[in-house]
C-alpha cells in the first residue's frame, strides 16, 4: 500500500512523506543550478532528477542507487503526482 502525504509544496525545497509497504521515505526535492534533485535523507539517498514528472528518467536515476525497481518506480510515480501541485 502506498500513501503520499505532502508536507510542503508551496516553495522549494518541496517535501513529502511516502509510505510504501511499511517503509517511510522523506522526499525533499527541488531545483538546483544543474537541474532537479531528490534527497531521501532517512535512506541516505541523493540523486539528480529530470523534471519531477519524468517517471522513466527518475526511476532509472533511483535504481542506480541500488534501490529496487518497485521502490524506484513508486517514488518516480509519487514525484509525478506531486509535480501537479508545484
């Protein structure tokens, strides 16, 4: 089961909490000089993103950290959903 709880979407950095199969992911994302970034500090992950709505590229970027395909896909989908509100 997946739940997305927006924390702060009015200004950067944007924040949300994602619950996935009993795990919690604190998503912090926004723009930086070279594009977009995503940090998940409670999992020690930091990656560059395409635009948050780009599920394919963002999934690939997350998988490169060693994250499972299911986790990466779910987080990429959550970012796409959240991108509608930023």
